[in-house]
């Protein structure tokens, strides 16, 4: 089937923020810091959307239309208090912390939706209309205390011990009223769609670890047992859950300096991520008439392993070097949505756990700067990046996996003729492959190209003439989409008052070809999109640099500015 959708929105936000920071040092070993913040946001959003699904021959399957007008007022306050004191001569310290977050939100929403269902012959069989007023109030109060200490065991080895406790209270009241046909007012409370949640979270997180430091090696290994308890109650449906999770976590890293320019780095960590309240609540949400969502209180927390390592060899004096890296993650008990779609293309969604999702990435880059006898320079940038991943999910209730692979080499050269001309050609190519277990006809194998050229002239004196030209070609785009274009931006500037002032005129998209076309290979879909983007324009500007502020010249930096 095919799907067309359009949406638009108009929004306004008045945002007020205030941040303060206070720091005291009663003596050379003690520091006390206090940092309160407050944010107030007042605004509205008006939005509408239209969606229609139809067969290849144009026979309609369903349509959905939504209109919303929402007014929102929210207040967020947070605070951090920390007291720390050093002891001994080997880097020992002890610190105590207190954090609190207090957020409130008041939201009023006038919501209208219309859903129409058609039979195989294209005849209208069902119409569902929601004309509602939604009043939603939320409040969250979170308080956390922590204690940390570092105990030196020797000149280079220390023991780190910490503990934190966090208590969070969440209140969410969502009352849905339908319009009274007699009075025309929204005064008919819909119990089945309304909810009034009270949630509590208790988090205990002890941690212990060893830290080693010397001139060449910095290393650490740490771990702990996190205890999380989630309590939730819906006063309308009289449903509740009380789940407790015990999660072991660990981290290890080291950085070793081989010499002044070379170093290697390694980092590993794992973490348990507890499902959100929304994913756990056994309550049905019908805000989207084509996707009915219900939580699952039996979800397990996901376990993610992350690893990253790199090798770095860079000489700042010659501005040349090499960098290589490798990393990835593996996730078990990942929380994913499980959706079934009926013959009218109305989706019913819940959540479940799956094992075996992973991603791997690797890359390398080489920078080489060559200074010629004429003091002109040539800079070469070459690199390669690769990625592979496996995602798991469900399509219409059937479990699937998708595998994606990509490799992207690139090359750039910059030739700099001092005070006269800079030439910067570049080329990127990406090879992408995607395979789907449910339907191999969706498998993708395509190549994207990107060629660029930047030319900047500083002659004659005081003139700066710039050209930025790029050509993009996208492989395997569906018919009806433009798969290549040239973007050419041009500018001409004239310096006055030395180098402090410059008049400039810039032409964006000289050839008037700018488009935004892209291909996305998702978990169980391939999507081509083309969006309305910024069109051709001319801009005039004047820029003046303040040479000194507070007795310092911010423009005096290493290297020449263009």
C-alpha cells in the first residue's frame, strides 16, 4: 500500500531562564559551591495533520485528520550543592553533594481527530471522531544525596568509594473531556481515556574502584550494584505495579602515552537501563487514532555493553598526524515496540524485550601538512569510516532483524598560496548495503558521491572572493526524486579599517538547484524523502571586529584568519 501525509504547525514560546553560581573557599583545602537554576516557559502550539493510505490502483484504505491547539506553562527549578575537602599530599579528598529538581507543567489541549475506514471496494465503512478537551498537569520532585571519597593507597594508586541515593516523585493527571451535544461545552469526562498517575522511584547506587596515575599511564576500574524500585498507580483504572531491579554495572579505562605525540586509549562500560513509565504502564493511549498504544509492566531493563579504543599520533608543530579508532555496543533485553496492523491499517502497539542488537564502527584519518620553500602550504586530509549494525524488532507481530553495512572513504587537499589564493578540492564516497530478514526484495545496495571545491582569493588587496561548489549524487533513489544537484555559493567581500571591518555580498545557490533528497534504511523500511529547503537568496552584510575588550585582543590568534 501507499501512504501520503502532510503536517504543519505554528508555535510560540516565551522562555525565561536564570542561572546563578556561588563558590566559597573557607580555607585552601575546602570548597563549597551552590548553583541554582530556574526556567519558565509559556507558549502555545497549533498543529494539524492529514494522512491517507491507499492501494496501488488508488483505492482508499483509510484516512486520518487531526487538529490541535495547545497552551503550555511550565516551571523548572534545579539546584546543586557540593562540599569538598582535600586531605593528605597524595590527592585524597572527600565530597558531599545534594541535588534537587522540581518541575511543574500545566497544559490545555483542544483536540479533534477524524478517522475513516474503507472496504476493499473503496466504500466508506466506519468513521470515528474524537472532539476533546484535554487538561494535563504534571509535577516531578527529585532529590539526591551523594558521598564520594578518594583514599590514596600509594603515590600512584588510589581507592575510590561513592554512594548516591535518589528519590523521585511523579504526578501526572490527564483528564479528557468530550463535547456535550446539549451545552456545546467540553464537560463530559471520559474515564476510559483519562488517567491520574502517582509514581515513585527509589535508586541506591554504591560504587567502588581503583585509580592508577603516573606520567605515562592513567587507568581505572570500578563497579557497583544499582538497586532501583519503581512504584506506579493509576487512580482511574485502579491498576498498579511495583517493580524492583538489581543491576550490576562496571567500567574500565586506560590511557597510555607511548611518547610525546603517540597515545593509546581504551574504555569499557556496561549499564542497565530501566524502561520508562510510559513503556511500563498497562494503560491504553488513543491520542493517535491510527496507532493504539498500551504499556507492558513485565518488561526487563536492557543491558548494554560499550567498548571504544583509539590510537593517536599527532604532532602539533608540523600539524600532521594519524588517528584510528574502533568501537561498538551490544544490547540484550532491548525494549522495542511490537505492533500489529489490522486490515484497515490501524496499528496496536505494545512493548517487549529482545536480545542481540549490536553496532560496530571503525575509522582512521591522516593529516599531513607540507610547507614549501615559498612558504606556501599543502595540506592533505584522508580518512575512512565504516559501520555495521544489527537491529531487531517486530513487523505486524512477526520478529525480524535488519543488517546494515557502510564504508565511506574521503580525501581532501588544501593548497594555500600565502595572501593570494586557497584551493580546497574534496571527494567523499559512501557504499551502503542493507539486508532484511522478512523481505529480501527490500535489500539495498547503493553508492553516494559528494565532490566539493572551495576557492578563496585574497587578491587584489582588501578583496576576498569566495566560491564553494559541491556536487552530490545519491544512488538508487526511487522514481520521482531528483538524485543529484550542484550547490554553488559565492561571496565577495571588501576589507576596511585594516582587517577589522568587512563589507560582504553573498549569493546562496547561484544555480538555483538546491534540494534536500535522502534515503533512509530503517529497521523494516526503506524511505526516500525530499524536503523544501532554503532557496536562492542574496545577502548583504557588514562585520566589524572589536580589537580589544578588557585590555585583550581576541583577534590575535595563531595562524591567519580568512
